[in-house]
C-alpha cells in the first residue's frame, strides 16, 4: 500500500510539473492529509508511514527538477511551511521557531522536516504552483492569480488531489496586449 501511495504521489507531481510549466528554482507548495489518504476524516488518523511515502514520492520528482518544496503544516501550526534553508534564503522568507510533529504539524510536514538536509519553518510563501492532497487548503500559499490544473491522478490513496499553477496578473484594459508566454 505504501509503495502504491508513493507512486501515486510521484505521478501527480510529474503531471503537475508538466502542466504548470515550472522551471528550476521555482517553489511548489504541497498540503497533505494522511488521514484522508487512509479514508479517514482530516486530522483524525495521522500516519507517519504514509506521510513519509508521500514526501519521498513528491520530493524525488521535485529534486530531479531542481524545484523547491514547501510542505504545509496542518491548522494546529497555522499552516506554517517547512522548506529547505536554501529556499528560505533565495526567497527571503522569515523563519519561525517550530518543529512539526505528527499531531501538531502533520505527518507530511514531519517527514519533510526529517527528509530535508537543512529544514526551516516559515509562516508564508507565494508559490508558483501547488498540490492539495485531501482538502488541506493551500490557496493562502500560492501567488495571487491561481489557475486550476487538471491532472490524470485524481487521488492519492482515498484523498482527492487538486492542483493549481499561477500566472502573472493582467493589467491594462481593452487596448492592452499580453505576452502569450506568460499565460
């Protein structure tokens, strides 16, 4: 079961990267309910093993593409995020003092803390794309204009997967012209 979950997480990540047109150095936010993956109500059945499997599947793909992961914590940590210190410095994020645990931060964020070489916690990011596994509400951590991304991988375990990318704001009016490459 854990290998299947890991493969589903890898597939969803590959599909998101392809659809969102991400590049090396971009930031992707992922929220994950291991409870929902296991067919339980969010926040009621945290699984460290599931969190680790999802993290490993996602992180492997992102690392291969030199893309940063921001692992969203649960509501008990106000949806803070775990990032590599390198991403914190590149994006000039403000560090906060917290270490996630399975029941206070979530199993996925806990796995990220353990799996990153130099983990750091931050309160907010403005990611270029994101993946919400199990209705964890990642929208607060996306850039301002989010666009739904439809991928073939609709679930990881029993949890719904919803993805988004962002685009530049359109400014101007009826006479404005837009750069098609930024759409």
